C-alpha cells in the first residue's frame, strides 16, 4: 500500500499476502514481508517476480535470493532453494 511505502521510505516492492507452504515457507518467508529485490533485480510487479523465478528455476544454481523488509522496517534476506528434492 502507498501509505506503508511512504512510511518505510520505499517506492516499490511486493508484499507477501500469505504463505501456505512450499519453498518460500521453508526459507522462512512470512506474511507481511515486502520483497524489494530478487536475485539483485528490483521487483515492482508480480509478473516480474514470476519471470525471475522462471529464469532461476532453469539456471544451474536454481536459487532465489530475496531482499526486503518487514512493515516494522526490519530488513531481511532469504535464499530459496528451487531444486527438486
């Protein structure tokens, strides 16, 4: 939301609205986390996140590095392993 972006001093990002399971949950990402960058690229739209995820899943490393912050202002980084178990 615009008010939260203003409060945190950011101009873009995707806020996680829910994590029910899977790789994101395993990595420790929770509802409310605001994703600012994925693998070094700023994300402003869901489509951008989906494209980076697609590219990463086809790369040899198969990993996503997410940088962002919580609504409290606390910054956090996560690594999400996309490789199949």
